[in-house]
C-alpha cells in the first residue's frame, strides 16, 4: 500500500473509531486500544477509557512541544476493503539462486582469538552478494515521535551445524521477494532461496533438524502467513494467521518477531483493530502441520516495539513489549498516561517509561537472549523517573542503555544502566558470552545518535567488564532490528545491509574461538 494512502486510511479509521467517543486524538496521533478489546479475547485489564486529552506531544530535540507535524489530513473516506481471501496469497516460486561467482569467499576460520583478546580484535565481517537489493525500512513510531528504520528487517538464524540463515526482503522492479540466504560455517553463500514473491519477510526462524520457518506479509491484503520450508527451500505448508477483529495492516508502528522452539513457532506482531486501534497478537503454529493457535489476540496497546525468543533449556518462549498506554494507564490520558516494558503483555512489568497513549513513548525494546537458565533483555529508555501524562518526556531526559536479567521464572531483576550519556542511545542488542570457567556474560551493542556503533562486554548482572568500544569502522547493525544471535560455536553473529537498496549483505561476528560441533 502506498504510504500516503496508508496514512490516510489510518487517519480515517482513527477518525471513524473515535466517532461516538467523547473526544478524539488529533490526526497524527494514534488512538489507543482499550476500547478495541478485540477478537473475543478480554480487553486489556485496565482498558477502555475514551481519549480525553488528545494534545499531541511535541517532538523533542529542538522542536517545541507542539511542533510535531500532524499526519496526513484525512477526512471521511471509503471503508477499508475486506481482507483478501486466503487463496489469494501469492504462490511462492522457489527459485533457488546459485551462489554468485562474484562473491568473495571469507578467509577460512582459524583457531580463533585467544581468551582474553579484546572484543574489537575478535570482530570479523564477511561480505556476501545478496540475491537482490534490500527493501527500504519503514518510518515507525520510535522515541517520542516517528523515526526512520532505514532498512527493512534482516533476520539472522544460526543452525546447529554451524551454518546460518539470513532472511530479508528484496525490492526489485518486479516487486518484493522474500529471500532466505543459507551461509556455510565460513559465511559464504551455500544457496539463496526465494521463499515468496510479492510478500515481505517479517520473520525467519530455523529448527534444529534443518527446516526453516518464515513469517510472510502481504501489505496490500493486510494478511500474514506462516510458512515452513525444507533446508532446500521447498515449501511444505503455508497457513494464514487470522484474528476476527484485527489485522496486520502496516509496520509503521510495532514489530514482527518469529521464534521456533519445542515443536512450534511463535509469531508476535503488530495488528490494527477493525475499530482503529493498534495492538499486537501472539500466535502459535505447529511446526509439523501448520495448525495455528492464538496465544492472545490483543496484547500491548499500543504495541510500540516487541521481542520474542525461545529458551532451549527451560523450553519456554518469552514475549516482551513496550506500550505507550495499556497496560498501565488508568484515567485521563493528558495527566495519567504511562508506558512501560512488559513481559507476556500483561506483566510482570520490567520498567515504567514516559508515554502519551498517542504513539509517544520514551523506550524501545532492543533484544532478548537466553542467558544462563534465564534471560538478558536490553532496552533503551530514560533513567529519570517516569512522569505520568502526555508531557512527561521533557528535554532534560534522554535515552540510555538498560540491561535486565530475567529469571527462569520470568521475573525481571532491576534495570542496570550501561550508559550515562547526555545523548540518545538506541538499537540495543544482546547475546550471551562465555566468560572464564563458563561464567555467563553478555555482549551488548548499541548505537549512539544513530551514527556510532558500540560494543561492550558485561557480567551476568550487567557490570561492564570491557568497553564500550566504538566499532563503527568495522561493523554496523540495523535499527531496532534485534540483530545478535549465537552461532553454534558460541560466536555472536548478525547480518545487515549498509543502506536500503544495497545488495551487499554483511555478516558480523564476535568470535569466541569456539569450534563447530
Ligand atoms: Ca543517553
């Protein structure tokens, strides 16, 4: 869908949804989801007041509080078309591409750096010829306003045999193609598989036996599908994921995440309700036959950013979201709105963040990784206490990097702040790292003002052991892309494109020196 058209429809739907309520947010703000309570599931516990204070919060960083430009000015328009039927999905044409002869092979892996070597000296980057130019990213609601994600999501999924799958969406003259690039243990292309034509890749996950799962999105039809493939890229089944009262209409707000574990896939993604609200849904899909089940049809509202990972030891999934309103808010939005980071959409709560119930939120979730028998979660948010209401995020606040341990019982510990800078950090990722004697440490990466990429090594309780070191000259990673994963040999691995339209895929590693099994 054309962005302007989408903005117009979104505005119209918001306007339409607000009719009959006591007041509406102005164009350019989001209507909140309590009233949606969609899909037969109970609404958020504390849901449902109509918006009473629609004052648009101001963009920060130089713009006065009321200076944010409203979104497209939509009047009443035609109602949105019904979703296309399931059989309208574009058939995949798995056209496997041979590895490009132009691809420069990476140097062979040696024994790896010795223990004690600095992070920066452990970094390697492989350049891979991708099968098509990467789609540009959305402009999405980020910190207290919208921000450019730059490049469409890139998914890195290491496999037990030390190979790695990288998924992304290419945008060529003929339209979109969802690609999965299979890399060998030296990060050279083994094969590239076109998973679907005309659809965007919104998640990629792998099974230990070599199967690959993909979350495929049809923007025009507002439809999303889960599909499973063999390691040769042959599609085994495809299932549309449907809720009766909402649909994934765009990713100008929220995220989409896919994870595999214990015989099923979890898909966690933004949905827009038929009454004009913005939430998320969690779906479970049986890996063997594609049977879908709904974890919840309406979660965080609004769901501003989200994560989903599987812990292999405890065999549990953990979904995380940040909301600008529900749960948490009760009462007048103008003076009582509050946001927060939540596990399992209702809680436990990880931390409070300033928020306005109108799209303005002052925190983003970055990555979630298994660490020990529990988890490590990284976010960016403000250290200063949350101020309720729509003017809470004032110019004296800024974004820092937060590190949170979460127990196997899914109880979060305190936020440990890794930065104290006056500027804004973002795009925070984390992966486990084995310290001396197997101590559970973590590698954390973030960006500073969107221009510098930094890495640090921290202890299991978030104390910085090394860095942060500026690694911008060697590596980058995508914006809010949840990039870091753990390769089978323990390396921290991720993939990225430098810019939209690039067909050079880059694969970064922080090498442990571990051997492939
Ligand atoms: Ca900061």
